C-alpha cells in the first residue's frame, strides 16, 4: 500500500475511536472494530494491536467485549495458533444492541437510586408538621419520577420496531 492509503487507513481507525467514545464505548473498541471492518480478510490479534497502536493485552480485553456484543467473530483454520478476527458487517445491529444496553443500564441505575431515596424518605419519622409536609412533597416527587421511569421502560418496546426498520 502507498503511504497515502496507509494514512487514510490510520485516520479511519483513529476516527472510529472518537465515534466509539461518543457512543460511550471504549475508544480502543472502536479502533479495533474499524480495523476489522475495513479489512478484507481476518486479522490476527497481534496485527490488530499494531494497527491500532495499542498493547496486545488492551486489544485482547477489548476484543472479548466486542465478541460478547457480536460485533466481531473469531475465526479458525489459518495454519497457526493465533487468534484471528473479522468484523460482523451488520453494524446497524451492533449499534442498536449497544443503544439498548445503554438505555436499560441507565433505567436500572435510575430506578435503583429512586428506590434507595424512597426507602430513606419512608424510614424518616417526622418530628413536626413542617417536616411531615416536606416528606409528603418528597414522596410525591419521587412517585412522579418513578412513573416517568415506568413510561421510559414501556418505550423499550419501541426498540423492536427500530430493529425491524433497520
């Protein structure tokens, strides 16, 4: 390959890392995926690490995450004992799955905080009428938040429709 093509290839990999970071993914994961996505054949882990300018250990850890999300596929039969990988070219499925994962994680964390806060409020015994009114206000607002999170959970069904469109 010419120097210009090498520069373009490097830019694609580095820019994919920036895109991944914006999607709350590890930058290295984006770079590794891009290196495979733009490759015409499976690539050994050592070669991926070199292309992405990272340690083999970092590449290995991030490749395991990408495998779990079905973004990459480990291939065999290349005449040596090295691990070779190729990208799952169905990038839209990968993006939707990652989006669902983030969405459900945010909901679960939010619900846990609301429950924990509600438990604290409910365990408090008001000493006077002013405290009682404050606690009632807190309870009302926490219940409102819980209702909003329940509505967000019902939106999760919309992911199926988005997947069908893609």
